């Protein structure tokens, strides 16, 4: 049991890792508490971090890459929150902190906060706590990194919570590429071919990805997905990746697409939630309100919607 004392946003911003851990525990346990909802909406409005999603099949090198990214971001003085969504938890019944992430983060560094969480059926695979955790970490850190594993559904999920989606592909594996070609997967903002020290398979993989991306039409003013090759194990090409991540963030701000995308995401999240709990008919009943709830206070809006639909 965690104490029900709900931290304020100010306390969260100054309280370091201990306060964040406590806040996440409280949010998880007392999700429908009005004070929790108020905290989440306050954090929502205080959004400051760039939310980066990192996804790719098992073993592609995500954890190794995250370690390399953390080194660079910390070197730049940025604080980073990491959320690792663990797909194996369905069997084991719960994710242990860092049990799959294997991050080499210095535990004494108060500017790196890592939280691993179980993927449940909620939100189509993303952990039910992922969105609230992201919102809290986004109000406190400079960068929030969300790692998900898999091919297909989880890419779509992470695209729904991240500003920038990085998709990792492994030399010699054609699977993920098939999803892209078939249009099952949304085009990520940055494509990365990992283990680029594995020549020539890595070069071939990059050429394949470039070929697959060439199939989709790019319109004037749209973001052109770069395809990078890097070796996280050799710390080679990571600077180029962080530069592209920053470039995408600037593009989102410059074009206004960042704010529009966040609004679409909120709408989608509320819609998924209503549909999951109340079905298509519930969704039809909630449609008008849903549109009004997408801005401002989505957590309070969600609670109001649920209360009304349960009547
Ligand atoms: N040659 C080479 N091997 C790498 C590189 N990066 C990671 N690996 C190896 O690939 C394997 C998987 O790396 P991880 O970073 O654990 O991959 P992951 O995507 O986090 O894996 P899961 O968490 O199981 O999904 C390990 O044996 C790494 O040592 C790289 O740049 N080059
Ligand atoms: Mg991993």
C-alpha cells in the first residue's frame, strides 16, 4: 500500500526521483481520485519535454541504443525519463524495475528516471499506466523516452503517445519492412538500421528501408523520414540520431504540427478508452463531448465522460 498523500506538481518538479516514484505509485493505485486527476491535468498543462518513442523487434538493439542516447543527452545537461513497456509481463504477471531494460544508467544520477511497466491489454497493448506516467514525466524532464517492443500494433500505440517515433530495424530481418510496405504501420519519423558494424547486411537493410520509404508519397512541407545506420555497441552514429531527433522537434514546433499531433493523440486516447469500456454505441453517445474534451483537462474530461456513460 502506498500512502494516499498526493504530491503537488511543484513537489514533483523539485522532489527528484523519489517523488516521481511515489507519484507513479499513487497514480497507479488511486487512479480515479479527484486529486490524482487534478495532478494529471496540471502536469498535462505543464508539458515541457520532447516525448520520443523508440520501437523495434526483440533483440534489435533498443536497450544498447537507449544507453548511448542517455549518455549524449546527459552530456548535454538534459534530464531524461525512460518508460520501458515490457511485453513479457503477460506471462510473468508483472514487470520488475529494469529487469528487461538492462540500462547502465548511474543510479546516483538524479536526472535519469527509469520505469519499466507491464504491457496489459489496455490501450491496445501499451500499459494502462503509460499515458499518466508519460504526462507526469513530461512535466518534469527535458526528454521522455518510451520504449516498446514488437512489430505491428505497438508501433501504432507508441505513435499515439510520442512526438517523435524512432523505428529500429535489424540487418538481415525483412519482417518489419513488410509491415511498412503493407501500410500496417504508420511511417515513423526516423528509421534506424542498428548494428551497422555488421556489414554488408546492414547496408543492404538500409537500402531496403530507403526503397520501402520511397514507395510512400511525400507532399510539400511534410517531414521526410531520414534513414540512419548506427552502431550503438561501438558508439558510432549516435550523434547523428540525436541531431535528427532535435531537428524533428524543431520541425514540429515550426510547422505547428507538434501541437496538432498532441491534440489528435488526446482525442484518440479518449476515443479508445470510451470504445473499450462502452463499445461503439457508447462512442456514438459520447461523440459531441469527446470533441470538446480534447483540449485542456483530458483526465477530468475522461472522468466526466465515464460518469455520464455509466448512468
Ligand atoms: N554487433 C552489434 N551488436 C549489437 C549492437 N547493439 C546491440 N547489439 C547486440 O544485440 C543484442 C540485443 O541488444 P539489446 O540492446 O539488448 O536489444 P533489445 O532490442 O533491447 O532487445 P529486447 O529488450 O530483448 O527486445 C545484444 O547481444 C547486443 O550486444 C551493435 O551496435 N552492434
Ligand atoms: Mg531491451
